[in-house]
């Protein structure tokens, strides 16, 4: 899933502290404004630094504080049908405990947010982006019937433990009716973690194997200490989170998708269930079904750039002298040792291998349309 930087309407508001604010500062974190919160971008010390934190997560296990995300519980009479009317998802196929990626759309099919939805015993657990959560709650309250209750789980924190050694570290610490090893990618269950009730799903935003952990905010400091006491684990900041998700080819809301973007342009068809692609019944369905059948004028693609200079959001993309698109996310890939980017380009320029140019600091840099992810995902999908 994704999040975006503080929007204009948030910039004038006081920044909220995360439940782990003091914990981060005690570890030398450099705190920055993000999505209305003060968040750690990287940590100090001999280990600290975005590239070092990035590489540690790729090789071992990193603990991310993502408590800025919105955690919602939707319940009440007729909740399944009501939620299907606002999400392009087939909830009848969603098994208990299993998260699924979906989208919140406006009447024109523009993306208001991307989110994760999980069936719980009496309702649905949603994780939405931090900077959009208040707008999301308002949108849901407007479009869901009065019989459906929207509970903002503002007393809960959210951690993400990511990396190839995340399972080994977490497995020593949890207990429950479900063995942690039985969770494969996009499955979840209830556990005890350091004596604390926690909901854990095998999911994340780095392309690596890993887990997302929802737990009471009052206990998150002790649990973070417990996890980071494991030799495989280091705390990781927002900077490495972004470089990891970029290598994994994962979109960032507010950058790679916005209300001006349709899911089909953004290559997010997987967020719309097969039945809904033909039957519709959700906001923007007419446009989206038309685009599924007829295509779009532009597509979201990956780009590899020659040289060492990275292209950032807003950089213009050219085919010869013709402007054909704009970069939405970009940076230097520590894993590949080269600059990579994601951009919207004209559909006729979107085929893999197409040679383009990106304008960076007044220079045209050679770029090639490349499949994503740039670095292969290593999700644990089971046998």
C-alpha cells in the first residue's frame, strides 16, 4: 500500500507526534513533516543513513513506524453490501483475516486513496493513507448508510517489520492459535506479541517478505524495544521506505495516483475484482469499464536512466522533441546502483524497451521503458 507528503491543507496545521515520537528521538532520528506528522526520515549513529538502512532491510530486517496511517473498523447492518457500493471489490470472495488491496474512487473514476481491506468477524478493517484519512472518513460517512458504523482506531499503532529475516525475528516473539509460519503473503491473524494483543498480516510496502502489526498505542514502545532487541532488526526511517517501495515498483498516493488518475492509467486493475470489472456498481464504473475495453491515452511505466543523475517527480519525458509524459516518482536505486523512475507516458510510447529522454537540470538523459518491479518482489507466497 502507499502514502503521500503533507498536502497544502495540512501544512498550516500543527504536526502530530507519533506514539513512538520519543522512542525515535532517543535513537537519534531526524524528524521531518510527513502527512501531518513528525516522522523519522533516518537514524543517527554508525549504522544510520538512508542507503545503509535500505540495504539492511534488503539483507536482514527493518522496523518501520507507520502509525500515521489510518486504521478504521467498518461494521453494522448490511456492511458488506454497503462497502461494496463504495469500493470496486468483491467482498464475498474475501476470507476472514486476509487483507486485499483496493481503491476509494470518486464519481469520475479518479483515485481518492488506495487502501487495504480485511474481513474481521463482524465487519471490515481498513488501513488508509495518513494524509488522506480524514477525507476518507468523511467520504465514507457521506456514502455509507446510517446503519453502518465507522470507527477510527486512533488508539492503535501500526508497525511494519520487513526483510528476509523478518520471520525469524518475529517468530521468536509471538504466540497464538495460528502459527506465524502458516501466514503466507496477504494473510493475517491475531497473536500475542510480548504479552500484547496484536493483529499481524504478512504484507508490507517494500517488496520484501514481512509483516504489518496493529497493536495498542500505549504498548507500542515496549513492543518496538522487544522487536529491535532481536539481532536481525534495526529501526528504519521514511527515506529507505521510499527507496525500497520505488525499487519494488509500488505507487505512492498523491504522486503516482491522484483524483486526476484512473486505476487503469495507473496499472491498478488488480485492485478491481473480476466481477466488478463487468458488473460495475461502484463510483466511476462507467469510465473504468470503458477504459478496460478501449484502453487509455497514457500509461504508468517504469524507466531506467543512463548515468548517475536521478530524475525526480515532475521531470518531463520526451520522445525526440515531443513531450510525452511526466515523472511521478524517481530516485537512485541503492540495489541496482542506477537511477530509476516511474512516469505517465503516452500509451504509444509505453512498450517495454521504448527509448525516451528525461529532462533533468536542463539536460536530456537517455531512459528506457522498463517492466516493474525494478527489483523482484520476495513475498512469501508458500509452496
